[in-house]
């Protein structure tokens, strides 16, 4: 007799991300006092426009001293930050990343890569945060230019006092652009 094994049911990401996946200094991709460091803050919204208070947002980017993808280990986290949304939003303290080489002679505008984990998602979703003061670099960025013009602005953060605001909409009319990685 052949035994038939059933697959395990799918599990959505969350909602208990803050129990084991955050750490006290996780929001500090750049230590306090780092010259030129900024805060990236925002909220994560569901398809009905309601804030999600049990999501986790990760950002990573290179800083001005690193020219390759950052090491994502706990001991060396250059450019890597993680924040949950249990207080109503996320906040990452980091440096403004430099431009990066792309294919051929192209250059990618300064940006942060972002992963969002939340209830209802079977896998993380991935997006980017571009900064408004780099308008000419943004206009030439090959990834940003691969997105239909009407949706590009959904990848631009807003400049505020000590950094930027970038809200993430998982669905709906204001849905953030997500990449298939």
C-alpha cells in the first residue's frame, strides 16, 4: 500500500512578528550620532486603508563606504534595519544611500530596498524607497523607469524634518509598487 502524504496548509506571515523577529536596536541601521543619518518613517495600510499594527518592515541599502549588498547577519548589519508597526508605524534610522552602478553604464538612483511582512501575506512583498531630492538620478534610474509613469510617485518618500515619510499600501487605489523577486 502506498502512503499518500498531504502537504502542510499554507501559513500567512505574522501576526506575531514582534515576538521573535525584532530586536531592541533593529531600527538603527545607522547608530545614533552618525553624520547625515535620517529617519525613514511610515505606516503600513491594508486594502481598506486601515493601518496594520502587526507588520514588520525591513530596509537595506549600501552606505557610502560599502559597494556591495550589505551582510544581513546580526553581527554586521551595515545598511540593514528592521521595525515592527505595533506602535502604529515603522521607523528606521539610516544613512542616505549613494547611487549604484546598474547594467552597462546605467546608474541606479539612491534608494532603499524594503521588505514587508504582514498577516494575510504568504510571502513578503518587496519595494523600494526613492528620495525626492535626487530628481535627475530618479529620472535616469532603470528600475524606476520600468514602472508606468502614473505609479512611479508611489515609490517616492516625502521629506520631513529629520528624514522621510514613506507609507506602504498593500492593496487598493494607493497600492505601493511591489517587485517580483
